[in-house]
C-alpha cells in the first residue's frame, strides 16, 4: 500500500505589526498512513510575509490550505520529502520491528 499524508496546522503565532495577527510562525504535524500503520512528525516553520506584496492575505481570510501552501513553499520540495521519509521510516519500523 502507498502511504498517504495529511498536513495539519496545530497553531500559529502572530505579531500585531504591521497588521493585526500577522502570522510569523506555524506549528504543524505531518501524519502518514499506510494501511493499519500510522506515524507522524511535528514541525515548526517560521514565515517572513511581506504585507506590501500583492499576494499578502489578511489573517481573517486565511484558510488551512493557504497556510499549508506557505509551509510547503518555505520547506521546498526536498524539505517536505525529508519529513515524509521520516514518517515512512517510522512506518517501516512498525511493519518490520
């Protein structure tokens, strides 16, 4: 079976400048499931958001999908692959102790 992943936002830290509730840090969890086996790893991503950018999104308009995209962008393709490899290693250890 192939492992499926779910990225969950656990909490976000904000500052009040330059805009109320400006997100600067996201605590998250990546969970992988392969059949009956489930493993996870926690992560912490610091963000530098430019409120002058045309892509800036006010806190009140954020969705989990937007924040997940920020995490994936901040980590880069290889970064998320490393977290997935960690979860897969945990699952393999459960399958083959």
